[in-house]
C-alpha cells in the first residue's frame, strides 16, 4: 500500500490518498498547504478541493482522466451549479461517474465541500 499526501499536511489520523493494487482511494477537502482550511465562499473552497484532488492523483502517478468514481458532499445542495462550473475546469467528457449529496455538516466547521474519489492508476 502506498500512502499519499498531495502536498497537504497531516491533519488527523487519516491519509489523503492510498493506492493499492493500482486503485487510488482519496478524500479531499479545501485544505491549504499550511494546514488551515479554506472557509471562505463556496467557489474558493471548491477550487482548492479540486486542486487537492488533482495533486493526490498526480502524486499517485495518474491524471484526472484516471478518475472513475467521485462522490461530492455539499453542505448546501444549492451549491451544485457552482460546483458543476468548477468541475468542468478539471474534468471533460467522458466524465467520471459521480454522485452529489447534500449533507448537514462536515467535520470542520464552515467547510462546504468534500470530494471522495477512486482512480485506476496504471504505473506500468
């Protein structure tokens, strides 16, 4: 098993990404390199979360084209159109499979988005 950081600092008893048998599993939030969280407007949070996703995938040796499944948790489901605009900056057709869920809260106060993704990494 290979543990990845995506250049993000450790913030608890978790890994930002794990690769095993060519499959990357990751969950990212808008975490800054200095260990603080982006808690500003939704677009800033979404942009940083997607940047962190890209960093973990690239550290694993892949690209965002290798992402096959994404689950996005939003604390306000009405932010879905804004999230879609950020999504299109990082993904193009054919898009990964995706579920978007509205939830009441994330573990860090004022966070508005968390992204969970799976990618198939071919390091041959």
